[in-house]
C-alpha cells in the first residue's frame, strides 16, 4: 500500500488481471491483454513454420519466447508485475522485443517470396 502525491491510496491487488482495469480502465486492460495474446499467437504460428523448415536455429528461440509469455501470463494470477514500475518496464521491453522479432521474421518471409 502506498500514497501517490495526489493523495490517492494505491493497493497491491496481487494479480495483474485485477489491477489492469483499475490502472488502465476496461478498454485499456482489454487492449493490453489482446496485445499479449496477439504476441503469443503470432509467435506460435512462426514456430509452426519454423518446425517445417528443418534445423532452423530460431526454432528454439521462438519456443523459449512462447514459454516465457505463457509463464508470465500464468504467474500474473498470483504476482502483479505492476507492483513495481521497474518490473512493468521490463514487460514492456520484452513485448517490444517480441514485436521486433515478429516484424523481422515476417519481413524476412516476405523478402524470401519476392
């Protein structure tokens, strides 16, 4: 529990899924969760493509990203990443890293076809 300079009292809700609507509103919480699921599904489909290409070294990397995001989403039921701004910053950095990888892989796939 802490007090913001504005006088509001902030409580740790021990779950990201309970805390998101309080911090971002219902629409912001939905958008954040959709971003997480979009990353997970895109990585899954990239991993499926990489399995078909034999001995691609990126296959294990993509699989580790998938497990990292699944583990994060399961872990957030009991521990809130927003309880400390530095933890949440790391999540945003990892989301950006995942977005960059997805974009780079898709651009590489398009360049192969042309």
